[in-house]
């Protein structure tokens, strides 16, 4: 039960919740979530037990009301709220295009820490749906938007559910002007720094020992892009990371490796190309040549989809203004 009252300072709108245990989670430790909502929407939030009074300008009060109502709805359905979810949920609610539960409850898989992995923005939701519907998906956008992480989650989910027989993870081994032949160490030592982000994501979703055994058996393969040449990848979920650093020939080679019952997800940031000045990015070229082919999907992320530390989003904004 809620009512809205007009005052000299705007409006006051009340909202009441019935489950005291969920109320504690909704409010956060020392009412941190209430304070964050106050700062975001420029309103005042007064709490008494399971009842909130929202006071301020009508637009801010209405947004805060939708926020608390939808977050409480998630909690009622068993969602475990993470502190980082508050900012991410507010972005979704402010856009007003989709219900929060349609995004946050779309479970992709469960991590080794028993954390549910699900999209946290409208673009991430679109990305997940595109991977489900298409055999080749490009995820393009800045760092920290979940492109590689969610692709890995989808790959692990497909493997666990026996939709594919193996996972293949790759990225070009030429970055920041370094080539494998000029780096010290044997092949595994040379390759490891380039593939470490993929390994980190894998170990976050699958027990380390289990993942290591699958790597040894070849059910999970992690290798530089050059090792894909001449192969046909059947019954596989293939992820190409850092695709902006592929050459035109490498991208064509990779895309034509795909065999029957396979999916490929290609991720990259077209603003972070490390190739020599006279080399054209295969990712940029693919945007032009194959974007309209049926069965291929391009999903574009922006700074609004950043799911890392809040400062990362501000850093991206600062660099965009200077470019």
C-alpha cells in the first residue's frame, strides 16, 4: 500500500514491505543502499521498520519508488543482492525499457563461488540472447563491459549442458608490438600472459582442478590464434578475444574454421587496436563485410555497460572526451 502527497518541497511517497529479513537486505549494511538512492536521485529517504517515505521532486521520487519496488521483487524471488548491483540496477531502471527481473534473473551459469552469473545491463541481456540465437556473435565495446566474461559463462553453460563437446579459447598473440618469437621462455610461458584473462574467467566459473583436467584432455583448448589455421572446429564453443588485434587474413581464417554444431563469439574494442599502422584490423573490416549476413549478430557495448569499479566508467568518459 502506498500513497503520494504533494508538499511545498515536492512530493512524499510511501512504500511498505512485509518481510523484515528482506528489508534488511534491501536497505543494506548501515542503510548504505538508502543513502546511495538519496544521492543518485536527489531525494530524502526516511525509514521506519519496513516502511519507506520518499521525499523530493516528483521525478526523483518516482524513480526511487520503482527502484525499491523492483529490487524488493528480486529479493522475493531469491536473488542475492551484491553491493555492486545497486548502481547497475539503477541504470537499468532509469532507462525504463525492461523489468529488472528480466535481466538479473536470467541465469547463465553459477560460478565456483556459487555466485549466479547473469546479465547486469540491457546490452548484456541483448548479448546473451544473441549468443543463444546466433552461431556467430560479435561483442564490441570498451573494457569492463562483460564481453569476454559473459561469453565464457555461455561457453561453460553449453559445455556442462552437453550442447557442445569442447570449448576453444583463443586470442591473437601480437599485442603492444610484441611477437611470440621475441619473448623469452618456452611456448607455454610465452602464451600464458596473452591468455591469462581467458584463464581467469574460466577458473571463476569452473573448479580449478576440473578445468585443468579438461584442458589436459583437450576438452578445453587454450591457444594463440595462429594455432587455429587449417582446422575445422565441430561441436565447439569458440571464443576469440581481443579481436581488434587480428589482421584481415587472421579474421577470415578464424571465421572459416567454424564447423557443424558450433558457436563463435568474437570480442574486441575497436578503439584499442595495437597493430602496426599499415595493418588493418580484421575486426573493423568484418564490421563492414559481414555485418548484414543472416545468422551473424553484432552487439555494441558502451561505457554505460561497465561493470567494474565505478571509477572505470568515469575514466572511459574522460578518454572519450579527449579523443
